[in-house]
């Protein structure tokens, strides 16, 4: 990639303000964490390819994973609730005929 000439660059004041506002909404917290060396190397290579600091990439990976999991759990909860409703409806429909069949079988057995 070609390096831009500094005298050709223009400062985008509105864009800078918007970026600063976005960063202010999600303040960063410094933490110390231990990663496996091979994972950190892989993340640093990925960050280099993307052109972002590896900490920023890690933050994005973690955020995406957590939000995806939350979304999947929410969808799973909704599906389980719907399944329970369907089971209850089926049970209500089949309970009466099933009970009648059981009584008929009992009657036949008693007659023997």
C-alpha cells in the first residue's frame, strides 16, 4: 500500500468529534490477563492483517462472541417456551381420547 503524503491529508473535524463521542460511550478499563502464547500470536497476526491494535481486535472478538451467545440463548428460551405451549395443547387434545381408550381396555380386561 502506498503511503499518503501528509500535505494531502485533511482533518475531518466532524468525524473526529463523532469518533470521540463513540469512545466516550464505552470507556475502556485496563486489565491484566494471561493468554496462551499461541493464541496471542495468532491475534496479533490477525490484527496486523486488519490494521488495528491487537487489543482492539480482542475487544471486538470478545464482544461479538458474548452478544452472539446472548442472542442464541434468548432465541433458545423463546423456542423452549413455544415448545411447552405446543406440548400442553397436544396433551389437552389427547388426554380425553387416551383416557377413554384406557377405560375400554380396562373394561375388556375385566370381562375376561
